């Protein structure tokens, strides 16, 4: 018997603000800095890249490029995207 499966996409499960915040927080805790960008891109896809590009003031292509694997986006770009997602980042004592 053949079992059909679909690829997992975390964006399908990021339906509310609480889940998005938990997802981004977990990515920030990962020692691999690229994980945060992967998480931001996943949230961006869940919200809609076109709308996020408008909300952040970035071009859609620039947004895709900034969030591509291996990209090294500027701090300013990351903060524009994070703000457009409606998320605040903060530091706390470990």
C-alpha cells in the first residue's frame, strides 16, 4: 500500500500572533544565526510576501533576496521586516 505524504511547511501552522512569536523566539535561541532568517522568511510567507513588502517599504524582490539562504541582510533591513510583521524583539537576562 502506497502512502501519500505532503511536504511539511511551518508557514501552514503560523495562523496566530502567539504561535508566530513562539516560533521566532525559538529561532532566536538556536545557535545558528541563519535560523532566525529562515523563521522570518517562513512567517513572511505565512503572512504574504507581497503585503509584507508593502508594509516594510522594501521591494518584493529585495525582500526575497534579503531572506534567501546564506544572505547577510543589513540590520536595518531585518528590523524593517520585523516591524512590518508586528513583532518586537527584546533582550533579557539568560
